[in-house]
C-alpha cells in the first residue's frame, strides 16, 4: 500500500505553527480484514484526540489519495493524520509502539523544515528509533 505524501495542500490553512508537527500514521496488519483495520484506525483516532499534545486527529479523505492507495468509506484505508506539539511527539510514538501489538506502524512527520519517516513492527523498535526522534525534535 502506498502512503499519502505530506504536502501543504494536506494541511488546513493556518494549521501548522512553529512548535507543531503534522504526522501521518499508517497501520498494516495482514491478519485483519479491511473493515477491521479501518475500525482500528477509527478507534486510534478517538484515542489520539484525548492524547496530551495532540491538537487534531482525523482520517485522511480519499481525495488526498496517491496512486495505488486503497480507500474505504471515503477515507484512506489504515491511515490518519494528526497535528501534535513537538514536545509530545516522542511520547506519542512510544504510545503507538507500545499499544499497537501485532501491527506495523509507519509514521511520517513534518515540521519546522524537517521530515522523518519511521517504522515500528514491535515495541522493542522504539529504542532503535529514539535517536532519530531526538534528532528530529532538536533539529
């Protein structure tokens, strides 16, 4: 599955501030049917809305699809985007890595003229990507 590319067009006008970053979270679980995967993403969206530092979390409309993207119910399958404060990005990645057992998580982040693309397949991967996150946060 191809993931959505972060572009200025995917951001709401005035959405980004200097200390906020836009992230796209993609979940992959070959064991789940498409409907179950999308249900998991919708549940994650609700959890993220309650997560400290997350200013906005939304499913990605199919209108923002790239070639070979798969949609369901008007949204990209297995994907959502969120706006999070820079200081809460690291705890958010840890939360995702520790709470999405059995699923691969791909996170693309962009903010303050920096980009990051990380993948987590199991909770142990968090320790391996922490240096990349630190470098992204600290510039």
